[in-house]
């Protein structure tokens, strides 16, 4: 093989190795989905449509899942004082897993005027996968407890998943916490810095770049060696 062909082969192999590594990176797909809620309240039925956003981030052996409402739902005939309303919700799991997980959050941090759509704070929970693969997360039932009453809001438009996450089960599998046939749920939440698959993609991309640079460095060394040999002759 000629010097030029060897150099081209090395560069091609390095580029291909980097591409293969990047293609192996797991994926996370998220989209805002409109959910048509029908709510059973103490004073009758109400309906509201709210765009729902669900995000996921790797957290230990599981994933931190956060659910956000972009519009208020239901309402109260009387003002709800600070801390008077506590929300929770279920998220339906699909794909490689099944069942539901629960997300919870803090009570309202400000008074909610009467006859005003109730803004739901972000709710979050921890999902621990039992199997590796693509799992979908779809908005489920929203529950609002306030002033000794309970309002339940159920999606009626068969919304699609707000999040599709490529998950990895911990060694030995299994789930912890409160679950209903799927992942686990626990309270409290915060804005997610990065999803787990994005973290993995960055790491794998860095590895692919390292392989590519190593190939380029080898080609440069061969070029200099060949030039030195020609100079001696």
C-alpha cells in the first residue's frame, strides 16, 4: 500500500470510529403536548386544556422526572390562601416499561384568587427502570387537594407522550419507592440541568473526537517521517 493510501485509510478509519460511537449514543425526545383535562370538582364538572412538558435527568440508579403545566386548570369559587392547595399527578409509562409513576410538589406559594385557573407548580418524582430500553412518559390524572376537598382531572383526548427516554436499568433491576406497576415516585423537584442521555452523548462524543484526533496525529507523524526519509535520499 502506498504512503498516500495508508494515510487516507488511517484518516477514514478514525472518522468512522468516531461516527460509530456517536451513533451509539442514547436518545431523549421531548415535546409539549396539549392535554384536555375533565375535572370533577366539589361544585361540578369543569374542563381545561393545558400544554404539558415532561423532562428527565439521570439521578443515581434512576431518573428524575419533572412535569410542568403551561396553563392553569380548574378553579375554586373561593380564594385559596398561600399553602392551601397541594397537587400531585400520575404519569403513564409505556414502551419498555409499563404502569404509572407519581409526581408531587409543593403547595401554592401565593394566594389563588377565586374563579381563577389554578396554576400547578412543577411536580417531580424519581423513576427507577426495571428494564433497559425506550420508555415513554405520558400525562395521567392530576389531583388537587384544597380546603378539605379533592378535585381530580383526567385527560380525555388520549394525549401522546411528552417524553421518550432511553433508560438503563440498574444491575439486578428492580424498583424502589411507591409505584403502580412501573417506576417509582417521590416528592420535591427542581429544574433539570441535563438529561441522562445528553450526558452520555457528550461523553461518547468526546471519545469519538479523541479517536479522530488520534488518527489525525498518526497521519501527521507518518507524513513527517516520509518527508524526513525523502530528505535523506
